[in-house]
C-alpha cells in the first residue's frame, strides 16, 4: 500500500498518491531526530553497529554537548550476541528506551530466521508511535516483511534480491549504499552506516559539522572502487550535483531499457558534454562505464537467482547480443554468466557464447 505523503524527496513512480504532501505530516522529523535506538537482532554485525554509533559519538564531541542519545534495544530487553561472538550487547526493551525519535534495526546474515511475528508486531507498534524506522545491513529486511517499506525506497544487503523484489513489489530497492526516504532510512552493510549517519547528521547539524566528523573518522578519505554506487541524500548538493544525482536516478529507473547518453543529459537538464565531464570528475569513471556496471549488477541478480535463460536476460537488459552480454559480464565480474548459474538452472540453459 502506498504512503500518501511526501516531503519533496523522489517518490515511487507507480504510486501516484505519493506526489503531494499529506496534511499534517511533519516533513522535518528526520532533521529533528536525536533520541536513537538500535534494535539489535541475534548475531548482529559488530562493524555496522559500531560505525553508526561512532558517528553519533563524534558528533557529540564536535558540538561539545550531548546532541544525540542512543540505546541498544532488543525485543524483550535480553542480551544478544554479535555475529563474530566478540560482542554481547546489553540492551533494554522498547518500552524502557521510549520515547525514541528513530529506531534502526541492525540485522545480520540470519535475519530471515530472526524476523518472527513478535518482532513484526513490535515494529508496527513503533510505526504507530510515529517512530522513524530504518535498517542497517540486512535490517531493512525486517521492515519489508512487516510491510513498513511499502511505497518507500530502500538500500538493503540481501543475496536474493530478485526473489525479494518479486515478493514485495511495493518497495523500491535501490543499488545504493544508503537511502533516506521521508521517515524511512536504510543502508547496506560493512561501513555503509558511516555514510548513512553522516547524511543524517548533515541534515540535522549542517554540512560543515558532518564534514568535520567525516575527517575525524577518516571517512572523507575512504578508498572506494571507481565503480562504487554512491549513497543518496548527501548534504547539501549544489545545482550541478543535483542534476548529476538525477542522471544516476534515471539510470537506475531505466536499466532494462537503457537510455542513450544524450537522453540522460537532456532529461537531467545538462548538455552531453557537461554530463560527461561532470560525471568523470565527480564519480571517477565515464558515464557509459557506470551505467553498464549498474545494468550488469541487476542482470547478475537474475543470473544468480532468476529463472530466465541467459539469452533472455541479455535481451532484457538491452545487450546487442548474448556474446556482448557474456563478454561484458566476464570483464566486470571475472566469471562468465553460465559459470555462475546454479547447477539446476545452468542445465537448462543454451548459451554457447561465453568466452
């Protein structure tokens, strides 16, 4: 079910009721969130939780006051273990932590087992209490299963994205490190929570303070692959950066029927020369290479988890021929698509064009 409100951020294209503000919806709730809970599920990832908390701790140090307060929360206030066994989180229940402005679910690789009816009921209660909800690493999966990301965009670290997209068509899954969409925020795993929390701090305390924190944590010097997918909503974007973000959004919306570079530039309000130059300087790779990488990443989900033949996948993502798809795939991932198929799926494939 679509959420009939929006605060100006990009909304789901197939959710027409989300095109205008809903009377009474407080559009500045994310910007005012200071009391934060981390709902840790059993075998939560230590790195993700530590990265998120460290940004808040650094923010308090930079501004010289307790700007942020946080609690470790579990469904029943019990102690849970981290995935590496190195950390046991002493927690409180939601009732003890309340009132909260923001609750972030921190889940690990076994989150499918951890999402049960009591947890879903608790998350829905938090939504009814007007708590902003989000997920770190696989945490957004719990919100998806609770129906709390219908009509929202999210970033999620999950192996079977094809199956998840098919089962939850009301949620828009983006290939980004982090996403802030109205009163839902999410990020992938690893150190992606740093990006998400810096974006949050930037919205709340300003870009200068967020930049100071990033420098303290070494985040401004993070070494990223040239083809990494940047997160959404970094504070603040100038006009040129906004247009660049628009180009990336257009790419993500047109992976199966790719637009030409000229079409991307026109729809973003830039000349072809401008968008190519800015893309190279800002992202570090040519526009065409970035777009190809996005298409291949989505195609790979179908290769690993879908049921279509490899030829059908090649056609679906706009490749000129199966051979072209195979060469591009192997150059990107180091393996041919047929070698990555599950044995059962590969047995039914006829794809003689792999290198």
